[in-house]
């Protein structure tokens, strides 16, 4: 919940996709990862993390992939560099290292030492859990690893994905996590998006979220925790179709955290199509980890008129486009000047950010996750205990 509360804050964090490789072959993989997918020298990422400094660095570094723990020594060194720069680190893993055969009751689970050291170096560890990952790694094995980490005092969460609010898998798995971990481990529940491998396999997914799929297709997708298309592009009907008026204002909170892609290119958001395609549209390119430092990237993120306008009004309003045209699709082809930097524009910008901050982590999960499950991001949080 604390991490998601930071999500709309420009340059509060940086996402680093340190490899596209992954040994798993989950059918819904948004990055289309394979064991031999692209991977670039770790020095690119180390150099960039070396430019973080206390008081002049991100507050959070999120290591993703592909599977970031395929490069455990790199992940560890980035977590250590982040700590020297005053940042905390989170790792998101698909749990390929969990034993294929779940350990028997009372039997200790073995985590490969290099991976254990990387997890130890990070402040927060999150495991992906969904029907597609469960085809590759048994749920009980994932639970065994998470139990072992929790017993050692690790701060944990799950990233759970389903096909939509009516997906029976989501009911089952969220109940299982709550039972298993006594409501101490939060979950961010999202919806599978038709990008990457899911673009070709989505037709085989359960029909529960046919409407969501069409909405997601319209809005594009992102791969990182707490991200996804806003759920309110116009009005969503019971069939999932989106209606609305041309140029509806719908701020994009995703244009807040710079994302370092697999090759070191730094983009203004982690929308998979933005991360993957070259050239990156000019208004969404912030630099390169091999040549730019954090201070420069941060200034570009904060100062760009286009990004400030996207964060305040969203692409549809800026382009005067109807929602049917697609949210992120409209953004990627945006070719209009941002509004003039007047005092009124600055006031509106502050108000929009203030509204998002007031919604906190739960508000963010409601908007970008799977709404019936948004409250699960607060499991184990002291504020939830206080509310109860
Ligand atoms: S609207 Fe633009 S900035 Fe926001 S997530 Fe989509 S592509 Fe990225």
C-alpha cells in the first residue's frame, strides 16, 4: 500500500527491467519472455544506479524483467547501490527457483544462495501468482518459499492476475493466500492484458473478462506492479464496452515513474508497447541508462510539458480523441503541444496530483487493478489494523 501510494508521484521511483529472459513460459507473459530473450550488459544498469545519491535519488527502485532473479548478482548489486543512494528496492519474481515438487510438511525449502542474497539485499519481495504461473510452478512451492521468507521477517507481497472480476480463480487464490499467511501478506490483483504472449493466447483464456480484454486492448498495458490502464476511460458498461465523450480528461498516473528498459533506454512509463518499440515517441523518451544520470532523467520527468499534461489531463483530452480510439494508443501518437504553463495550469496539476495522493494505495489499486479486490493491498498494513 505504501508503494502504490507513491505511484502517482513523479520520479518517486524507477523501474528497471534488467533482463527480458525467463525460464518459464507463462501463456499470458506481457513481455513475451523466453530463456534466450534479449539481455544487455549489467554495467548499463549499475552505472545508472551509481548516479543515485542520498537526497537526489529515487525513493524506490523496482527490479523487474523478464525474470530479474536470473541475474541475482546484478539484482543484489543494484539493491546495494540503491541503498547507498538512499532508495529502497523491491524485486518482482515469477518464482522459477521454487522447487517443482513442493516440500513435505516440516521440510525446509531450499533457495539457491545467490538468489537468497539478492532477496536479502532488497527491502521488499513480491511473487507473481496466477493460473498461468501455476501451470509452471506449483502454488504450494511458491507458498513454501514465501513462508520461509516471512519467517525470516521479509517484507512480502503477491502480484495476482486473473481474467477479471468474475474469474473464479481470483476468488480461490486470494482466499488461499489470506488463509495461508493469516492476512499478513498484501496482494495487488490485476487483470491479464492482451500484450506480449497474451496477444496471441488471449482467445484461450476464460470468457469472464471478455469485456476487460477489450478495454485493456484499448488502453494498452503495463507490466509493473500497481500498473495498468485506468479503469475509468469514459463509462464502462456491463459488457465492458467503453463509452464517453470526445476528449474526456482522464489523467495518466503511469507517466510518473521512469522505466529503464531491457537495453537501457529510459521511457516515461512502463507501457509494454512504449518499452518495446523503437524509436520511442519523443515525448515518452527520457534518456538512456548508459549515458544519462538520475538527476537528468528526474528533471526531464518533472519538467516535460507533455508529461505534466499527460499526468494532469491524459492523452484523450490532449488529443481531443474519443475513448474508442484507445488510451495509450492515442498517447503514443500524440502530436499536439501541451497547454501553456500558466498559473491556472499549475493549479490544476497540483489539484489532480492531490486527488490521487488522497486516494492512497487503495485508490490506486481501485483505479488500475481489479476493483473487487483492491482492498487486499492493505493486508498486514498498520493503517488497516487501525481502521479495523
Ligand atoms: S497514456 Fe501514455 S504515458 Fe500513460 S501509460 Fe499510456 S503510453 Fe504511457
